[in-house]
C-alpha cells in the first residue's frame, strides 16, 4: 500500500529534506582546511594535514575562488559536534537510554531526544541514527542562504561592472588597447591583457556615496564585490571580470602566501638623504617620483607620479632610427628608447610645462638612465634625488602606480608599439580613479586644484 503522505515529517518532526546524493564536506573538516590555508599552506598540504587527498583540496580551493565559504571562528559549543554525534550513534547501538547518553556527553536529555528524532536517517521508513547523516542534516538546516545584493539590484550591478570593465577611450572617443580574451586562468604571461577602467572594488565601494548620496540602495562593500567575482554561484558579476582586477588572478590569493619582490640595484649618485624633509610630509605639491617599466625588446615607458595628488604622467620613449638594423656597437648611441639623452629630454618635456611650484623635485630609482640628472637640473631647475640601494619603498607611490600600469602594459610585451596618444589615454584612466588616500577624490581633481593655486604663488600680497 505504501507509506501515507507526510510520514517522514510526522516521524522526524521537521520538513522533508531532499537528499543531494553524497553528503557534503563536514563543517569542522572544512573549517580546519581553510584554517591551514590562512596559515599559508598550499591547498594540497592543507588538505593532507586534514586527512584529505591533495587533489580534493585543490578542488575545494578552486570552487571557492580562494575564499573561505564559511566563518573560520571556532564554534561556540552550543550545537552538537560531529564527535558528539559519533558518540551518540555508538551509545544508541548499545541500547543506552537517552538520559544516560545525555549524562555521558554533558548535554540536556531534550537535546539528545531532539537529535535522535530530527537528524535520523529515514530511508527504510524507520528512524536509524547515523553520525554522518545526522551531521549532513544539521549542516543543511543551519544554512541561511542570502542572495547577492548585486543580483537583486540591476542599477548597482551596472555601475560596478562599468567601473570594473569599462573600455578605455582616447580624446576622440575611440576605444584603444589590444584585444584579449579571458581563458579562465590567471593573467597571461608575456601576453596582452584587455584594457579597462579597472577600478578596484574598494574604490567602487567608496565612490558610490559620493555619486549617489541620496540613494541608500547604491551601497555595497568591497568584500561583497570580491565575493561576487570569485565565489562560484554567488551571482551578480561574471567570473571573467577578475581579468579586470589589477592582479588578474582567477583565484584569490591568501594573504599569508603573499611574497615581497625585491627590486633595484645600480650604483650611487645622489642619495635621498639630501632631499628636504618637507617632501616626506606630502604637504607641498610639485615633488615627483619616477621610474621605468621595461618591456620586450628593450622597450620602456617612463612613469612619473606627483606625491601629494598621485597624478600620473607617462613618458613616451620610442626606439631610435636604426634599432635592430645592425648589431649593437659598444659605447655607441643608445637606440632602445631609454638611453641617457632620451630619458633626460622626456623628463624635461613632461615637467617643463607645469608651473614652478609643481616641478620642484624628482625622486628616481637607482637607474643609470638618469645619470645625466645634472643636465636636467641645470636646464629645468628640478632637483633630482636617488633612492638608497634595494629601497624601492622610498618611492612607494611610484611603485604602486607601476603595479597598476602593469595591468595595461604586462611584463614580456613590446611597449614601443604604443604611441603618445595611447599613453595619454591610460594615464587619464588612472588619474580619474578615486583614491582612498585622497578621501576618494581623483588625482585629476586634486591636481587641477593645485594648478589653479598658481596665482597664489605668483601674486604678492599687499597690505
């Protein structure tokens, strides 16, 4: 005759749960795995330390986008653990009473009674208690699924997506940059990446209140944006948008795994100790930091960043005529584009148009491309200072900007193919991103205020 409708709900005291097949990973095992990831272990080593195979750990890490899907805080002890459920199953098989079981594990008899009724297996029409099935049912009942905010607010989703992946245009409105596709992996090595406006999630989250001060629905945290990008099934944003992040990683990298890169070598010229102390305070504009980003075939682009406004200027360094036509000559002229004369002239051309209060000094990496700094100072009046050996942090603003520029000019690509117009378009994109250090104003806005203050420097006060 079969079982009557609702027999399982009447037997267990809860709604019927649809079985997904094989029970999922236990919460305590999952929490231990992500705890090892947070300590800096690889996914394979973290899995093995938890008693799981390495390939399984890699799959967990990949499906979660490198982000823990659960809270890693230790449980409060309010709920039964898997170990306690194993003890209950053993004592149940021994035929012990509910009060005896409750006394042995230190729980209330009502807790044990409710556990045996609600989380027991019902496949054969009877209540048979098994620890693995009980843990699966408890985890399933504890879930509190919440839809992603970006999936429920199309206007907010459009704003976030446009700031992440908007195209770069030149002064005539034409789209510039190479065409590149995302293949589901990290940024390509020695290959082009698609140019995009590429605001960071933190920049987007803090810019929303400025652009929509009266619309509380246009609010989202940067962490929610990251989760929509990295976590499968989170919704709201497509996974390929991770290619628009500066790192271009398909999986989020745990903080403990981050490695610091050491850069810089070259001999001394002028030490940074001679630079005025007021430059460190970032109160007066006109002090710049500079360096080169190097590409394939001895191509390069010069970068200049103003310390107070974070305003970026890119130096176009094209190759000279005759480059590659004949073998290089020892001590001959530099044809690569970033020789001594080329960098000196490009710096002078970039900084001379600014008023004097906006071109006071340049702090450069220890590169020999600026060995003729004395000629630059004599021609423009701009003081030049060099960082200490192995100390790129002394021009940290420029280092950070170079990292942002690598999203547009990846390592191992030919940088000489871009003309001045394209470099100006990329610099304009960076200068129109809001910055946390500027209270979410853009470098272009702050630098414009500094330009307008020229009259205060050129007009004397009268009583």
